[in-house]
């Protein structure tokens, strides 16, 4: 599962007039964000206050700028306001007091920018209570999207990283695995269960070798896994080989092989 992104003030705040170049820049960034979200590379995050903030448009402009604002409004509503599984709304109301987050360099501390800083400060407090010291949430930065080089913050306090497509890989996963069965540590993987359930881990084929006592389990894009039908249950070190082959934690592998159930990685770390 992916990390989370929240928009910078430049991306979210269209409540004041911008020139055509600035509007076209935000349109291009929103298009890239749309692609990243649709490919499940990132999930978007908002708070209730920021959702209201996104809706504040200045429709007094006309001509070409009006058309650009109309398209920008469509994108913002589609990806930040209409419910979908890749939009995460985090409740910040439980945070009664938090230091306002820094603003990106060049952004004046006034109007909606101040509200943005307050809400992001609350998000940081929630984040650090469950996710610190690394970051599973980043701020989508217009400079990082257009030049590859993120902007800077106006002060040196702890702040979310400013990121673009090139920096996404630096963020941690925002989701955790659901817990395994409580008695998993007492269970052994039988040969029959391993053969029956290994497809849950991405196995594409299980072949019994004709010349010896081995089963060959094939995985797309990885080396095969070998089992011996004279060895039952499957030794723990054999099962552990699947960590490297599948990239999954051992408890996820054992749960799938023993119980025939693939654990889901769907628990948002910032929801605690």
C-alpha cells in the first residue's frame, strides 16, 4: 500500500486570483497527481477544514482564466472531494492544541494559508504519535513536480517533507497489515496446505518433479520455491525462503499457507 500526499497551499488554494501561468502549472500538477492516484502509487489526504478550503474559488475571472479555473475545479472536486477509496479524510478535531506547520517559502502567512498551516500542524501531531520518526505523509510540492527539486520551508521546525514524483519513494507505507491469528506461532505448515494455498502468495504453478521427490513452485519475476514431499510439515527455514521470494512478512506468509487466508494491508497508521 502507498504513502499519503496532501496538497500544498499553491495546489489547494484557488480562492484568490492567479495569473494564467500559475493556473496552468497547477492543472499540470493535478493531472500528474491524478495518474499517481489512479495507479495506486499514492493516496490523498484531507481534513474537513481543508476540504472546505478546496471549494473556495474566485469565479470573478473571465476568458481563458475562467476556463482554466473551471477545469481545475473539476479536478480538485474529482480527486479531493468526491468519496473514493484512495481519498483519506483524517479527523483532526481530537487535537486541541498543536503548533502550526511551517509554510513553503514564498507563501504569505495570511488568509487560507494560515488555516492550511493550522490543519497540517494537527496532521503532523497525529502522524508523529503513531508514525514517527520517519514520514508516511508528504506535501505535494509544485516545484518538485515541475523541476524535480522541492521547495523549502520557512522555518527549521519538524515538518512534513515536500515531495514530487521523484521523492515519493522516500516516504514510508501509510498502512499496516491486519493482525494474524493469535495462535499462529503454535502452528506448522503442512505440505498439503502449502501446495493448496501457495497461490495466495502469488505462485503461478506447482510442478511435481518426475525424477525425484520435489515440488517446484514457480513465481512470476522471482526464483522458484522447492518443497520435498518426504518432509512434512514444511520446516520453518523452508517457509522463511518465501520472505525473499514474495517480499511479504513471515506472518503474512504463514497465515496464508496455514489458514488459506491472505491478510490485507488496510489499516491506516494515522487512524489510531
